[in-house]
C-alpha cells in the first residue's frame, strides 16, 4: 500500500516518514479491553453480595441499593461499548484508522459513550449521597449532602447528552470537519466537566469527616467508622489522575485523537468500576462476618449485647437514620447525637435481639 493511497484512506495524514499500517497497526487497545473485562468480573459478584446482604441479612434494602444495580448495568454497557470502539480504531494512531471506521468511532463515542458513563457515575454518586444521609444528623450537613447530589445531577445530565446541545446542527458534534454549523468550545466543556467531576468526588471524600467528628465513640471505633464511610470516595484519586490526562490530552488529541483518548477512556473505566466496588465493600465485610464469623464472639446478654449491636451500628446504617427537626446549634446537635446512640436490647420470641433507636423526631 503506497503512502499516497494510505493518506486518502486514513483518518489523518501520517507524520513525515511514517507509513500507515491498516493490517497490524501499533495499538494500546489491550489496556481498554483488560479494564473493561476485569472491572465487571470483580464488581458484579460484589454487587450481588451487597444486595443479598442488605435484603436477606440486614433486611434493610434501600433505594440506594437499586441505584447501584442500575449504575452497574450502565457501567457494563459502557465497557461493552468501549470494547466495540477498539474495532473502530480506538487505541490506534489516527493515520492507521480507515476513514469509515473513524467516522463510526466518532458517532458511537459521541452519543452512546457519554450516556452510559455519565449516567452510571450519576447513579453511583447519588447512591453514595443517600448512604451519607443515613448518618447525617444535623440539618446543615444534610443540606451539604443534598447540594452535592443536586450539582451531580445537573452536570451529569448535561454531560450525558452533549450531542443534543453543544453543537448545531447535532451531527456537527461527531463530524467536526463539516463546513457548516458551529460548536461551543469543546476543550473548555470537557475540562469543566472533568473538574466538576473531581470536585464532587472530593466533596464526597470530605463529607464523612463532618459526619463522624461528633460521634461519641472510642478513637479506634471512630477510625473504623471513618474508613467505612470514606471507602466510597477512594475513586477521588482516580478522578484526579483522569483530570491530568484530560489536560494532557487537550494538547495532543487534535493530532492523534484515537490514540490519546484510549488512555483517558481507560481511566474512565477504572474510575467507574472502582466507584461501584467501593460502595460494596462495607456490605462485603458484613456478609463475611455474618456468614463466616465466629458465632462464639457474639455475646447474648446484658451490656455485651449493647456492645455487639454498637459494632453493628457501623455496618447497618439504618441505626443512624434520624431526621432532626431543626439545627439550632452545637448543643442541640450533640443532644441528637447522644439520643441516636441510645440502643435498647429487646428480646423477641425467638430469643434474638432487636434494637430501638431514639431520635429527635
């Protein structure tokens, strides 16, 4: 195949001295395939364990559990789509990608990709906010969690359907070479979305610190609660890494978009699946302890029962599901926290213990 023939068929003319290779091109697509396969293989069993634990062990299934299921299904759709995109040149140099495949890459990536990824991330973050609301006792903290959730909903919906509004006509979004139509500054748009995404992840990382700071627990147990609440926001680290790849990609994507975006999309896949995994870890611990733990370690009488149930407060977040009627200062907040921590063991007909939580409602 001659260079001139390749230039006419390739999505981009090759650099000087480079001959296009359509048969066996250099590629980093394997990274995407690995991330897209390993992610669901690890995550889906954890989601099944989470749902089983919440429904049949803790008997405390909430709508945050159903949003995680939906998030997982959307993440699976994104992984499949990304894998298909590798057949359209994703991970190859642009000059090694035939024009018709590049056009398919742009259209599929510009429509299906944002929908699957951003809606999956949206549901994961909203689920995490719902989880935090079970622990948030003060009105100011609940307001902060709601604010993060609202911001997440707004920017995620805008980012999930960019092809609807960022370019006119719509086809201009996946065919930037079209001589007609116009778009907003796409570099600024993608950078702003990445920044807001990282900012909300950071907020979700910090919020648990305010939840636990006033809990009347020993330092060791308080550290355990902090670790539990913050596991879902470990993904913040990946978001910051991806933000750096977006900034770097803005400088080089115009010259080799199919190659540069492969790295960004790899981190997208990792971020998406890691976020879902982190939300499932607390219930995984509960499942292991309840199913395989030493039953002898579970006392059955007196104050020891209260201590055992107090440990379960870390695992069963419904214990914290109180809604204070007002936020009139630190004194009242401390009273609410103290009331929420009062647990009374009550014997059932089957000699098991149930808990009752006093709240300020």
